[in-house]
């Protein structure tokens, strides 16, 4: 091997371990690795068009068409890709006021989203309004801690879903924030909120031990972190209180992270926590690399749309 090639290969492997590797594979196993790409959004809030050049904060950023082009380019690079959303799809522009969520779901279907969880603003037209738009969504809604059994959404929302990409089993489950105090009771009706930490422990156990998933992802609309409300559930608290979860994709707090936060779970193992702000300005990307023994490494970034 030429010295230059050896240096480049060594630098690449070192970056993989440093950025957020969960386990460091050997050089020989790297040759047989399987790459799984996770793309994600959160709190898009009905922002269909890009921000204009005159916008003071986000000029020429965002827009569904640009996101679609970016997503397709990444899928062309790696067919083993999932596209996920962490909630608050609705509310924020006249598109929602006029179309009631139909346009948002139709466009997400065009982008071939694989799954989404439910945010508090997705109840802004009531649970009946959300239900009315479901025929336009060609992807699954996942929420394990909202009990919809006494509502019109009963059987229309799944607690989790398992995807298989090139032999790698990926389990994804959803969690929602407490609706009381954020959403009027007459909008969410008989929806029952269940403790997200207890549900996450149960979901991750099922996905690990019963579904035999190699990668477990939580789609969370709990919020990244609350310094002033120490008792409130958050993504960082969830990561520390559970095991088996590899990645928490968050929403609600509109937290802009340039790359995933690496934190420890209840067993002292690494968990990645990521969130990409709001309004479709960024697209989250996390690449997982599996060797032939299912050991995995990961790195991630936030891509400006």
C-alpha cells in the first residue's frame, strides 16, 4: 500500500471512531460493513416554500423542493436509507390554515417518508382534523405513549415499526409530549398520555429481545432538554434512563444541533440524540456502519437545506 493511501485510510477510520462511534470495528471488518443512513426532520410547521432572500434570519434556506432533491441524492448514494419526522408537521403558515394539513401529508408522501411521530401542534385542528388528513399520508404514524383506543385514531397509529434494510433490522417507535396544558382537551379528546420513560423501556425491550432489531430509534416529541423544568421528560433524560436505544431523534424545542449529542444510557453505553431546529431549514443525517458481527459505529451531521 502506498504511504499516501495508508494515511488517508487511517485518517478516515479515526474520524469514524471520534465523531460518535458506538463500537470500533477492525480494519478487516470495515471492508464488509453495511451502511444505514437515517435522514430526519422535526417541527417543519407547514413551511412548504423556502425563506426568501430578504429574510433576516434564514435567507434562501429550506423549502420542500430543495429537501426532496437533497433526499433523493442521498438515497442514490445509499439505497439503505430511512426518512423520518419527529412531529409538529402542522401549523405555522397559511398553507395549514387553508388546506388543513392535506398539502403537508401529500408532499411528505412524495418525498417517501418512512414514518413520523405526532407533535402537539398536529392536534391544532383537533383529533378529527388529524384523522381526516390520514388518507393523504402514505407513511406510518408511530406513537407508543398516546393511547388512542377510545378515539377516532384507534388502530390508525402504531406504537412501533420494524424496517429491514439489506439484512439490518431497524426498530422505530414514537413518543409524544404531555398534551395537557399545550393542547385544549376538546381537541385531543379521550387521548390518554402514558409515561414516556416507562413506555420507552418497554418498547426498546420488545424491539431488542422480541423483534431482534440491530438498530433501535426513538422518534421523540418530548424536547431536547429543560434546564428550568427538571421534572419534565426530555430526550437527554430519556437516554439516561433507558437501555437498548441507539438513536433519539427529537423535536418540540426547536433545538439546532450541528451534530448529534453523544450521551450515556442506563448501562453506560453510547446513545446519539439529535434535533435539527425547525421549519425545514436543516436535514439531519446519521450514518450507521455495521460489520459482519453487527457491531456498529456512527457519525452524523446537520445539513443546511
